[in-house]
């Protein structure tokens, strides 16, 4: 399955993006793909550490995408919206699913460094 995402920019926002990117469309696609790649790597790295510590695990896939895909297929990976619905992030205790949510657009500010 493939998903197409799009973003509507004002003329001013597009001018700002065109100022930093030769091809704003390619830049946008590259940044989204990079964020996805980093998320897959981060989650897979954590899972690899868990598998190494588990004496019952006899083999670990060599590919992080495979590890992440297995987690998606098993239902281990939840959307941020689902995690927020399950727990109130403001009152989530340390270590809970909501307290461990990755950075998303809602926590970006004008001072947030670029990815």
C-alpha cells in the first residue's frame, strides 16, 4: 500500500522554501522520507536491544525495515493518535506509552531546529 501526502503552502511559505531548496517538491519528499527512515531506525534499534537481552531469541533479522514491518504487522506499532487516546499525555507517568511519544508536528515551535 502506498499513501500520498500533500501540503498546501501560502505564497510566502513557498517563497521561503524555494529560498532554501533548489526543488521544493523534492526537498519536501526527502524530508518526510528521512523522518520516516529515522523513526524506523530508532524503533528497530530499541527492539534489537530487547531481542539481544532476551535469551529465548535465537535470531535477529539483519534488516531494520523487516523488524519494523514485523512490529507493524503484529500490532506492536500504534499511531500517535491511538497512543494519545489510550493515555492522557499531560498526566502520563514516565515510561508510559504516551510519555514516550516521538516528536511530532504538534510540539514544533518557531525555535525548533530543522530536521
